[in-house]
């Protein structure tokens, strides 16, 4: 058969814009994803991505798990699987989460392709165009990006060193009802080592948040990707332990095992499970079977606990290094949070510096960060703030990167 196709002939250009769905026309590229491209330049020190330390990826354990799974479970591990996820892995997760008080059983655990897919499924199941979500200000950029695609709007409440200012939720609720005649869809909260701010929601506020959500009859989406990475202070009970009937809990292996496996999970009331399963079937049928078998083998061998303990020690050292460098190299008028875990801290510079515009100066010094305004869903703040990641770079690189930022800041202030 001859199609008589030639690359030499001129091909007309089609304007695809009129064919796009309205949600596609309003989609915006993630600032974080774009900034991650900077890490490909060897001379740029990047504090921009939320990247774990690659030198501590468990390569040998993953290699051994791959060999074992292929040799012993190959036919099943390479086959289609259930949408809910590989049962032994869900059983392990349920048992492991019990240690932290999460009311999980295998039947209310759904394995997702990273926690980002969990956010997308929540948007698909709950959000209609014009619906409001109550969030912290600032909040996780990935959630904003996921829910913007479904037409979400945001009513934000303040964030301080003790986490979400839950006393503002009732006013936010009343404002939404007054404007739309219907309540917000849910409250979205990152209680542990907040992304981007690094702060932790206090026990008192967790209890009060549960009480307010019950009184207002609002669901809670509890996003907890960093809870396993506490390196000082005491573990606090998840919010879902207070109101399991109205909480969707999310977490991930990306920060403890490796992000490349793309494995996260949702814990929800069983009455919601069917909705999430149907939504996921339309996205990808199921999360990759093989990677679930790999993660399960590693978890069942008892490797994850000592590995996570090692990461805590490493990240604490890197956080301390960044805090010391900030105190040494940055000019007066700057401030920053002191996270007790996780991957990030939140820094503020004098108001005369707009951190989105200042990024160009920082790049001249070969250093990168994420400007703060990207984390404000309504674009109404963070102009003098930046998110700094301390987990990716080794200590000596952190010191040099913070020194470079200090040089750029001093030049801008001068």
C-alpha cells in the first residue's frame, strides 16, 4: 500500500484552539514543573523542586525486589490488576497506618499513581465549575493546578507558625454561602510540614478543625505526604482520627521510597470508595501492577522503617545547614520558618523585593527557588516570599546556594 506521503510537501497548520474544551483553554503550566527544568543545568543550584535526595534512593533493594517479583510473581505482576490496588500492599498500608491512628482497612484504601492523582480524583468526584474549596493561604500548588481544571474557586484562610488559622473557617464558610447559596465542597489542609510553608498544625487546632467541620457539616481533605519525615518534636494524631467519617486522608511513597514509582494512596469512608474507583477507571484502569508488587516486596521485608529513619537524620542535617546559612549570609529584614520535618522552609524578604521578578537576579547568581505567589490560589499574596527545598542538595551545596541568594538579595536592596 502506497500512501504517497512526502515530508517535502507543505502541510497546512490547523488551529486547534476552537476544538479545545474550556477547561483545557484555562489550564496553566505548573511553575514548579517549569522550574524543575533548571535542575538539568549543572551550574545552577536549585532549591526549587520538592525533590528527595537521589543518593539515598534504595537502588539495591529495588533491584532485588524487581528480580524477586519477576522470578516468582512475573505473570501476575505484569498483568492487569484491580482498580483498588494490589491487596497485599493495601493490607500492609492499613496495618502501618494504624500505628498513627488512621482508621484504615484494606477496603477503604485506594492505590493511586502518586498523590497527585489522588488530588485529581477528588476534583473529578467533588468539584463542579464555580464550587468553592476552603484552603490555607498559601497552599500546595499541585492541588490548585489539579482543581483549577474542574473550575474550582478558593476561599482562603490565614496560615501562621501553628498551621491553618482554623478560627477563620466559619467566616469563610459564611462568605461562600452568602455569595453562592451553597456551602464549600470541603476544607483542604496539609497538617504536617506544610508545602510550601513547612509549618505543622497544632494539636489544639486539629481538634478544633474537626469540631468546626462537624458543626458546619463539611468534609476534610487531609493531605499528608510528609508525615513520616518528622525529625524533631512529637508525632501528632492525624485529623482523620477525630472525624474519620468526614475525612479523606492522602499520602504517598514518593517522599520515603522513591517518587519515580508514582505510588500514593487515598483512605476514605467506604461509602465513597466506589465513586473513586469509577473515577480512576476512567483515568488509567489501575495503578501500575509491577510497581505495586515492587513496593509491597520492599515493605514486607521491613526495609522502609530503617530507611525512613535514615532520611530523617539526613534531612535534619540539611535543614540545620540551611538555617545556619540563612542566618549567616542573608541581609537584615529577612525571616524564615523552622520546620520540624518535611522538605521545605518558607522565607520572606523585604517588601521592596518581588520574588517573581527577583528570580531573574537569582538565576544570574546561578541559584533557583519557587516564588511565593505561586502558592496563593487567588494570586493575592506571597510577593515577598519564596519556597526553599533543603532535601535535595548536600550540605556544602546548600551553603553555597544560600550564599549566592544572599549576594543577589544584597545587590537588590542596594
